[in-house]
């Protein structure tokens, strides 16, 4: 709907009164100053008027955000050492928690939510939600034999891994899809077949892909995307789509 209608429906002002309010530069959409009353917005957009959020009546209070986590950012809600947290990258009035974790040097797609039930289903191994990583190793080549071992499952100190999907994309780079959630699992799997990881990036989580979301940027998922996540967490087969992307969930192992 148009921004002027959104503000009217949210009870901020009538459509006529909302137009000069927008023209005066008092409204932002997802952190961007907007002066066009015809700008299209949806329930998933964060609309602020003079710094206060405008919310449609009956809007869903549960939210999920996609984040492209940069290296050096910790995947927690707070950090006693004062480091930048992934939660601090999102502008939201809701109390959000990370869905699982990534090592501080691992980059890529993370989800933040205040829906504890969804977070549990997305991270618990019994739901087998797919997570795909792009792996760059220190020394190539990545061989067909090594990929075959990853596909079959490899022996780690805490037991054999489930079969994974592995696809080479360059001399020193491959993509690995797993459905488990052990501590540092991807790095340990790579070491088990003779490779140390140089760079690790998560590029897909369930039906969502990182897409072209820039490093350090975030966006709130639409209702349709959240529905896809729920279907994936229920075991439904879904096709990945770009992430263009209540109670606190329990901490999850780092990858």
C-alpha cells in the first residue's frame, strides 16, 4: 500500500494530514528518509514517524529478520567483551534472538527472531533443516574423492556425520549442505578429508538464500517467507529463494 495510506491506517494521521508530514522529512522506511507519499510499503517494513514506529492494527508481533553477518561480529544477543553483536545490526523495537550461531570469523546468512518455537524447529537436528555453506580451503585442489567422502559422511570425534551434499565450484572452493548442527561441524568435516578452511560463508538456511543482501545489512522477512520457513521446519520440501532474506531460543552450536 502507499505510505500515506499506511500512516492513515496506523492511526498516525489522516491521508491529507500525512502528506505534509511525509514531505517535511519526518518519516523513515527501513532507516531511509522518505518524502514521497506514494512510496509502496508493507506490514514487513519498519516505518518510523519522528522516531516512533507506526504499526498497523492487528499486525503480527512475531518477526524474522535476515542478516548477512560480517566477520568479527559475534552471533549472540549480547557480549560481555563489548564486541559487535549480530542483534545490534537490526533496528527493531522487538527483543530478537539469533537462530543458531556462526563462528566469529564465519560470514553469511543468519536469522533473528522473537518466535522461539520457530527458532527451535529451525535449529533442532530432528527437524533436519538444510543449511548450505560456501567453503574456500587453504590449499586446493578439492578432489572428487574428498567430495565423495563428505557425501557419504565422515568420522568425527563425536561420531559419524550424516550424508551431506557437496558440489565443487572452483579449484579451492565447494558448497556443502548439511542437516545437522554439531559444534564447528563444517570446519571439522573439512579437516577430516584433509582441508583446512580459509573462508566459510553460509549462503542458505532452509528455503532462504543469501542472495544479494550486502554484508552487514539486514531486512525483515515477509509473511510468505516466514510461512516457507515454517514449512521447511515441518519437513516440507521447499525450493530456495533469495533473502534479497516470545521466549529466547536455546543457544546453538557454532559452525
